[in-house]
C-alpha cells in the first residue's frame, strides 16, 4: 500500500496545532480553577482590596497585558475613580478617572469591550503608547462595582473562548466583591457597637475622654511601623478600643478621684482588665481580643497585673498595646498629675525599657514616636 508523505505531514501539522490549542485551553481552565480557589486564602481584613488586586493581576498576566488597573464606579455621582497607594490605615489616595467613548459604551452595554486602534495612542494610566484597550465590567446583578481596564502595546486579538474565560473570572469577582461588601457592613455595624461601649466608658471617666480612640490610633500606626501582618491589625484595633471596658464596673467617683488612692481602691481599679475579659466573655468571636485586654497591664519584669506574667509569657499584642496606653496616659492630664512634655515622655520609656516594657518593642516605639512627634503634638493640642 502506497503511503502519501504529503498527507501525513499535513496531518502531523494539524495534530500539532490541535495539541497546542488543547494545551492552551487546558492552561486557561487550570488558571481559572486556581483563580477561584485563591479567594479561600483571603482574610476578611481588606478583603475587597485583595480581591480587586488579585483579579486584575491574574487577567493581566494570563493574557500578557502591559497595563492593568481597576476603575471604581460611584453610582451616586455617576463618576469613576481609581485608588492610589495606601497612605495610612484604611486611607487611600483617590483620583478621578476621565471617561471616554469606549468606557461609556462598556458601561451602557455591560459587556466586555475591546478596542484596537489603527495607530498607537497614549495610555491613560502610564507613559506607554498602546494599541489595544479592554474594559471588563464587574458587577453583581444590577450593582456595578467598576471596570478592569487593560492596555497592551501590541494588538491583542482575544477570541470567543478568551472572552468566555474572562467573563467567568469577572462574574466570580463580582460575586466575591458583593460578599466582601456584606462582610464589611457587618464589621462596620460591629465597630459602631464597640464605639458605643467606648463612649459609655468615657462618660464615667472625665479624664480619659478620647483615650481609647487615641490608643487605637497609635497602636495601629505602630503596628504598621513594625510591618506586622495585616491579619493582626483588626484584632489590635478592637483590643485597643475596648482595653478599658472593664472600667464600666468601677465607680466613677473612684476613677475621677484627685486624692491619693488607698490600697483597696487601687486594687479595685486594677481589676478592670479582668472585668473587661469577663464583660466580653459571651462574645465567642473575640477570644484573642479578650486575652490581649486581660494582659495589657502586665509588665516585662513580672510585676504587673492581673497574672504577674513575665517577659515573653505576656502576649505580644498586649505588650504592644501597653506602650500606646502608657503614651496617652503620660501625654494627657490625669487627676494625680499634669501631662508630660514630649522629651519627658521619651525619657520615661527609656527608663522603664526592660522593666515595665518589652525592651525591643520599647526601643522601636521610641523610634516611632520621634518620627511622628508632630502628629502626637497635634492630637494633644486639639
């Protein structure tokens, strides 16, 4: 039987092309699976930001785009904006984003919109000259969150399979953002309750008005200074806001007493960390925060209360919180003395480094204060 070499080569080429296509599609499907699974790794703190960043980067790398950003949509003002770098805890640099005909079309149709230009044009978000722009609407049902905008220097022809993959990714992102939005609403309601409890504490103690919120502010900013994992930040914030909640159980005349306290009165005030833990006991989801609050008056040398813990036996977060708590106590007027000046505050931390305070943390805290002393002065002048 004669064998047709030409036909065989043609068949081989076809099989090779089919193999490449199947390999590419398998890679896309595998990537899609990995993308979906990745959401399981995100913690609830900063969830929306993580979802947006990961999705944008995933599509950018998958299809080799040169630029990629997320354009937020403000329904109230029918406007668009982008968020820049993180300036401080939950604060972003927000910039308006100028609309164009392609974005308007994408918004009107709510479809993935691809524009290939006859000649390169200047990018809206970088110094590149681009040939292809893609807008991907991200929404859940009728609620529009915004658009992923992608740009390429090269002409990128995305086929129907590519559009299907991107559509699935976009719908997963919209669903994830809606869930994140609900989680953050619950969190916001919870923090409102926390702030109500804080107000109840401060009504009793006229000398500590604003104390808990300032302690929370310094604790969180010091945690940022130390580059702590962000998963610790929310726990630290709640612990700092509620660290004195046990004072609800202490008579206000004792908290505001100007005369020297008796031993029994001092012992009663020292009960407030235990009382705080007891008050929060029914809230099972605040297990780690209750421990931090219980031990925020322990001392490095073991002379603190309520459990006389020493050194590394004291929870790390409690050691950090105790520094911020001491700072605000020193920097404000109290019944027993007037506020200390900034150099005297630094001196106190130097003196009690290694006895009251964790020596390494105290050294870092002094460095943090010296860098940020202008912000502290503004707080206390106000």
